[in-house]
DNA sequence: GCAATAGGGGATTAATTTATCCCTATATGA
DNA sequence: TCATATAGGGATAAATTAATCCCCTATTGC
C-alpha cells in the first residue's frame, strides 16, 4: 500500500471527515450500499465508470474505516455483501445534504463547471 | 492551466458539488471567509500548512465557480478582500454539516484513521 | 539603497490518486 | 472444452493535485 510522505492534518472535524470520505467513488459507494445495492457486482453495474479494481480498493478502505462491513457467504460462485455499519449510517444524512445542494443548484453548477472546461477539447456529456 | 484527459462525470448532484468543493484547502477557505477572514494574508495565517501559492490557485477556482468574489482596493500596499457570493453562502450549511459530523465522531475517526497510518513511520500530531 | 509589507504568478517537481493490465479460483451451461 | 459469472489482488503506468522555487509590482520606513 502507498505510504504517505506528507502527514495529514487532523485538527478539526472537516479534516477528519475528509480522511474517510475522500476518494473518487467512496461517497457513491456508501450511497448505493445505503440504497440496497450490496453486492460488488451490483455496485459495479451502478458505477460503470469505475473499474472493478478501484471499487475493491475503496470498499476496503471504507471497511477499514468502519463505515461498512463485508460479509462473505461460503458458496460457489462466491457471494459477498456489504452493509453500512451503525457508524456508516450516521454519515448518510451528510451525503444526502451534499447531493441535495448539488441537485438544487444543478443548472448553475453545470454552467460554471463547463465554462471552466470550455477551453479544452474535452467533450463533456450532457 | 492543466487540461483534463479524463472527462468528469456530471450526472448527479454529488458529482456537481464535488467539482466545485474538491481541493485540499477549498472547504477551509470557504469557511474562513464565511467567518470573516477576508484578506489573503489572514487566510494564509489561518491555514499555515498551505503555501501562499496553493491558496491563490484554489481561491481563483472558487472565484471562477462563483462561490466567492474578489475585491481589489486600489491602495498601496495592495489590499484584497474575498467575500462569499449569495451562491457561496448557500453551501455553508453543507460545510457545517460535514464539520459537525466530523466533530461528533472525532474520537472514533481519529482511531480508525490513525490505525491505518500506524504501519508507516509517519508521525501524526495529536 | 535595502528591508518589509501586501498580493500575485510561471515553471517545475513531488506526492498522491486512479486507471490499466493481467492473473487467481470454482461451478454452471452451451 | 470453452465462455460466463463471481470475487479478488499485485504490479505498473497514467493522470491529477499539491508543493517548491523563484520571480514581479509599488510604497513606506530606516
């Protein structure tokens, strides 16, 4: 695993939540697990832009941070289910607040974000 | 400026808020501006771990995303003040929710985070 | 003239995070 | 026998973000 060379700040609540929530797919993973998509293959289908590998890595970190648990069923083909821990459940309202703000200001956000990307040749999907 | 090679997802509110809030110091910057620390030098003193340069870059992005405005006073030595826009003010409660969750679960968060870093030789300050 | 203050920014390197590639295992169905 | 589904991971490359270094403006005070 990668070893940090710069020590993280853990001074305030914002630092702390950042440590466990940051990661391109983590919030989405938590949300989908929350909405009942528990199996790795399901999560992958819900998040097709992420590779299987990355999801595994980020799920593992969520598990280490005690936001989710991983249950393995001893069957073939293998079956695994992720669930939110009680701790993990407490962060759902915060994620909901993030998503809600984004939804409420969708038009304006799209504007300012696309304006920034406009100079590039990147085609941004609607 | 850096040109993205991977197109960002802008499918949902979570993607959108991520685009404008992500950046190591942005949330802190917004918060300190909210609490009345408007001048660049003040912000730097409040966030000593960030270099002047990085703060400038992130403030500029916040400005491009219309979360803050920058007012220049034509005096010498120069004086600049950042303020939240009306739009920017709407995101403050969301940031407050993030910080509050982190504060509420400070002990546990510190635990799980430090456990992860424990293997490394990194010294993490209390 | 020189240092300090206040605010900025280009160019480059380092750090970190993601993505890609490829390999493991077992059972079922065509 | 071969492809598919299910779950997982090591090694490496690429992308992205942040940090560093060094430079600029103009005025006041010594």
